[in-house]
C-alpha cells in the first residue's frame, strides 16, 4: 500500500500532480538547489520553523502561474475539514491546510496553465484512489528533458537498517535543462545498461528549451520516524540522484526542488547508521524515478521521446 496517495490532472500540454498525505498529514522538509525555483510554502519547512506536518504537496506545470493549483488543493481540503487547527484540536475554529508546492517551466510547449480547479480535482482524485501512472501524466505532461520529452516518475524500495526495514520512495517530475542521455553512447546516465537510443538521430534534435528555463521537482517519501532536520537531510541527498541522472544538474535557471516526507506517526528520530541508509536510498530512488519518467514518456507536443528514439 502506498505511503502517500497521488492524484493527477492531465491537460493537453500541462498538468497537476498532488501528493495527499492524509488528514493527519506527514512530517516534511525541503531542499531547493536550482537557481530559478518556483515554490510556495517552502520557508515553513525549514527545521527551525514551527509547522512540521503538511497535508499535501502540489507539483504543477505552468511556471509561476501553476502555483494557483495549490489554492484549489487548499480550498478542497478545507471543505472536507482537513487542515491545521488554528485554535487547537479540541476547539472549534478554522483549519488551514498546509500545502507546499513547486512548479516546472513548460510554457514553451503550449499555452495552457494549471488552475485552482485543476488542483482541487487532482486532490479529490488522490483522496479517492492512488494513481501510480508514470510518464506523460499530471505535472509531467509538458516536461522536457534536454532534447527529449520528460515526464513523471514514481519508484520505491525497501531499505534494511539497524532500526528495522523501511520504505523509501520518490515522485519526480523530470524537466531538466541538462541531458539525460549520453550523446556519445545513446545511453541514459541514470541507467547505462538500458537500451541505447539512436545517436545519429539524437544528434540532429534541437534543444527545445531555448530559454534554458527548466526544473526538476519532486518528493522523497518514507515511513521512517525521522525528525524534521533528518527529513531535510533526505531531501538534500536526494538531489544526488538528480546529479546522477541529469548532466548538468542544478543550473542557474533550473528550479530544482525536492520535498521530503515521513508518514510515521511518531517522529522521534533515527540513529546515524539508519539515517545513512535512508539517505543512500533517497539518492537511488530519485535517480530511478527520473529514469522511469524518461522511459515511460510518450512522444508528442513536437518532442521525441526515449521510446521513439531507440536504436
């Protein structure tokens, strides 16, 4: 069973993906590495700030316009009585859903922009049923990855640690300026043993991101009882997965952002050896989620995909 529930709204050239964390929320932190991020509610996720749990994460296309989708997620959750109880659990009063968000730049592939209505529909779908679709779905619809079409990837693995076995996973929207394929060998940086694409055809492709405004965004999630500071470390090390799968990564105009979530009900922390094992897994699942996004993406919107370029 998934630790989080995912819902998508896929439009023709953009979309929204919502990670729903349940009525009780999930502990969260974030690490922003790109030089041109588009984000919302990330400051509160720093370990020194008060709020620890979030109710959903919104990932969207549309550049800064796409942040409007988080409004819809908030309003839908509030209408269902889900949110931070301002006056406390035992007193009537307003509830404020905590919904951080990050967006990718996909405005060059089409004119559509995600709306608050899209966000509301995506979280309704996430609440109703988990959707494990990957490739050209949700926030990954308008994604590009270097010269190829990008997409959304989802992966998870079991990790043995001194404190027991935990699940670590990642949801990533792969939309980097950098390439995911080695131009000399045609092989994916993140999966060098996978089938190569046609190098000659790849060399003739034009880079679609003339503006160099792109972004890889996503979230690492686990069920380990990490603290907020330890979750921050998971997000930080998760970026190693981006650097393994994308070259170059974290450019000045990328907005690379990774959230980290723990669905554990008690977050008393883990020991150093366990934290190290979780961090190693975080980098691995981010790398593999990027590979999943690229491999499952379909050609379209004037873009070739890995699947259409196989040698």
